[in-house]
C-alpha cells in the first residue's frame, strides 16, 4: 500500500488521527489488562481482547465512512435523528434492559445500544444547526435560545431519569456551545439562575425522597412500605434512582473516612480498590499488564479504567492520557477557527466538548474528586455501540477538517469543456 492510498483512506487532520490512534493503542493494552474478570467468567484468555479489537475496527470503519461525507450533508439527518432519539429514549424508560439499577440499554434486531449515546450527538447537531442558521452581525438571534431550550426540553429530561450525570454533562456542553455561538449573555445569565434553582429543587427532592442504602435502618418494614408506595406512584418512575443518587452524595460528602468495620465491600469496593490502585502506583507504575486491583474492581475495564492506567503507567501515563484529550480539544478548536461557515465549526467544537468533558469527568471519578457515576472513558474504555458512536464523533471532526470551507479559501474553478478550451 503506497502513500497515496494511505492518504486517500486517512483523510482529514493528521494530528486528530494521531491522537485517535494513541488512544486506541492505550485502549487495547489497558482493556486487555483490565479484563481479568471477563476472562475468568468466559473461560477464554483472548476473547475480551478480540471482541474489543473487533469493536474498535468497526468503529474505525464507521469513522472512515463518516469523514468521507461532506460536513454540509450532516444537516440533512437532523430532522430524522431528533424523533429517533426521542422515541428511543421513551422506549428505554418502559422496555429497557436494567444494569446496576438503571435502564439504559435497548435491543433492536439483536443489537444492544444506549439511546442516550445517540441522543447526545443529535442534540449537539441540532444546537449547532440552530445557532448557525440564526447568526447575525451582533451574535445569535434571541429566538435561537428559545429553540435550543425547546429541543433540550424533549431530550435532556428523558436522559436524566436514568443517567443524571450524562444529562448534566450534556447541559454543560450545550451551554458552552451557546457561549461559543454568541447567544446573548443576558439570556445565558437567566439560564444559569434558573438552572441553579432547579438543581437545588432536584437536590432537595433526592435528599428527601431517596433512601441511603448504606445506612442501617432499624425499622425495615416501614422502609419497604415507603419504598413500595413511592415506586407505585408517578414520582416513583421519575425518582426510582433517588436511592442510588443519595447514597453516592452522602458517601462523597462524608467528612470522615469510614473505619474498616464500616466499609461495605459490596457497595464501597469500587472506590476502595480504585484508591488502592492509585496509591500503589508510586510514580512510575507497575508496568502494563501488572495491575493487581483489576481483579477486584468490577468495572476495571470501563468506568474505572483510568485507575488501572494510573496503577500500571504511573503519573506519567495518567498525565499523558489527559494531555491527549486536551490536545484533541485544542486541535478541534484550531480546525473550527479556520472554518468560514458557522455550522461545521460549531458542530466540531460541540462533539469535541462532548468527548473531552466526559473523559475529564471519568478521570475525576477515578481519583475521587467527584461522586461515582457510570461514565466510561471515551475511546479507551471497553464498550459496544458507545465506542462506535464515539468513533463516528471523531469522524465528523475529521470531515469538518477535510471538507469545510476555510477562511480566505477561493472556490475551486469549474472544469471547462474541451470544446470551449479549443
């Protein structure tokens, strides 16, 4: 395969490609190392690795297809993706498959996927399209803010019922996208105030309705009755995750470290073993494949893979992974700054913010800076359709870098007929 053939396949920004491949290499090594639990259950040493490489290969194929689509055509899928996202989110609420108390997956023709992953990209796509279509010389039209809130109102609450952290991160991304899209600061200020008030109401509701499962209750019958009554009502469907949220908040906000006798290995094992993994890494780490805590962390290959990276690669490896995500964000910012039109620039920045904010949040969870949530590390954690969708996001960024019209770029001259040239 010559250089010309490689250039035809790997189109787009070369720095983004390099960052992507570095993340894929880290993903293959660390998922293989952290999948000891899956190896033990499946009875096959290489099965988790082969499956993960297969998913990454499919993701790369989807990415190559996506980057070969001119970015102007992404607008055409918005009217179809919005109702698909809304219907699938409704579907998962009533017929989703539950894991760890949350219904986040649905199956379609034998394929299991998370509707929230599709809805996130769809909402960024719709927001970028609204902001680009309603730009004026003085910023975005005031009506753009209203239209974005209407679209968000159909999507974000449905995501928040099963995955509050994903909904919160998505809100942050959309807010930053509106800042970049020059929505009037007066409107953004009102939104911040209303959001803060709403968050206080939600927090109060969680603390009042939720039951901390980590605390002992002497009256178990009363607790079960209250829980049954709550789940039977309309609020039960909305706040059925309140117990989990309250337990995580109480655990994170606890002013004192629990004694060994107070530690519940069934509920605190993830945080405890993640801390052990980080503490035992020293500076240089134990080396790839030498993790000990992977055998005790139930989500070592997914939610807590960053703790395994620290344990094996040390501080240098952990910093290098964080730097790769930051480089992706800044490189996408440079790509966006070169775009003459607003839509491709906003779309690329929105998707980059989506990937990087989730990555940084996952890292903060692993090191204990924020409460535990179910956020995987994008492009590194073991996943299914979520990994492929993240690859598609990168493909869109590459498409923008390849096909979006650059500032100061003159249009390509149309070929003249031979007769006219003669």
